[in-house]
């Protein structure tokens, strides 16, 4: 089967366009870290930290309430670290 020059150009352009569309679709579903996510995590950690200070102030360092607040703070930090770590790119600055 012999392709003419015009047919080769058309086929090449079609394949290039299809590859570009597939590339865009592949990245469309990729989750991205956003400033909103970062702000939500900061607020969550800050709120848990404040609750720990309140529990210690009102009930003492070794109280059940303080233990619960420490647990909540640890969970908030782990949750946010997991989100940041998942979106982290160790080589982000290598390109600049």
C-alpha cells in the first residue's frame, strides 16, 4: 500500500492531534494541590492546636481532655502531611 505525500501529512497531523488530546485528558483527572487545600490544612491544624492549649489550660497536661486533643492534633497533622506528601515533587525545582 502506497501513501501519497498528502495522505502522509494528513495521517501525521491526525496522529499528532490525537496524541495531544490524549495527553490533555490524561492530566485532566490528576489531582493538584491548591492554595485552598493548603489553607484548609493550616486551619485544621491551627484549630486542633488551639483546642489542645484550651484543654491543657482548663484540665491540665495529663488530663483525659488533653490526651484527646493531642490525638486530634496528631491526626490533623498526619492528614495534612499525607496530602502534602502525595502532591510533593522532589524534583520540582530541578527544572528552574
